């Protein structure tokens, strides 16, 4: 790929990255960062697999941020990887999603290293933001403190 294309993509996705970071999500951009985080984390973790994909990603980010803001119970940790941008980090994170097919965007709620709730793209696209948010918040209520 050309340097101009790579720079264009970095600029294009930066607001999508910033939306989650502003809401308290930690970006994991390399496979080493993912591995170090996952091997040392305790408690509950919401992982958002961010993506450029229009209708689903445009719902996933605000649904995740609003669920965190409006839920009484919340995960101990909020992290994100960016599919198609930070490929190695995304692939490494997906190794922890045992039994779930790759999906972008998607969300996983983990207790330690075990996925206890997974929301694939199919449960995001063509839904209302409120429906996706409710799905996330129900998982928080069931699995978080």
C-alpha cells in the first residue's frame, strides 16, 4: 500500500478511535499490548472490536459508550482493538473469543479470559442504538458488579 493511502486511512479512522478513548476505553494497538493486558487482567472486561464499517460501527461505538455511561453496573475494564487497522492486535484479541467467529464490529464481555456475552455484527446492524445498548446493559447487569 502507498504511504498516502495509509496516511489517509489513519486520518479517516482517528475520530472513530477517539470516540471510544474519550469514553474511557483503552486502545490496544499491538498483539503484545493485547497479550500483556489479557494475561494480567482480573475482573470483567468489555472489548469493543472497532471498525470502519458504516451502519454497524456507527451504532456499536455510541451504544457501547452510552451503555457504560448509563449502566448502574459496569465492567472493571474497557478496551478496544481496531479491525482492519491494528490487524495483529485484533487477531490476538480474537484468540480469546473461543468459539466465536470473527466479526467486525463486535463486542465481548469477558470475566477474566472467558467470554460470557458476545455481540456479533449481526446483532448490531439494522438495530436501533437503544436495542444494542440494552443488549450490552443486560450483560452488565448479569455479569458485572
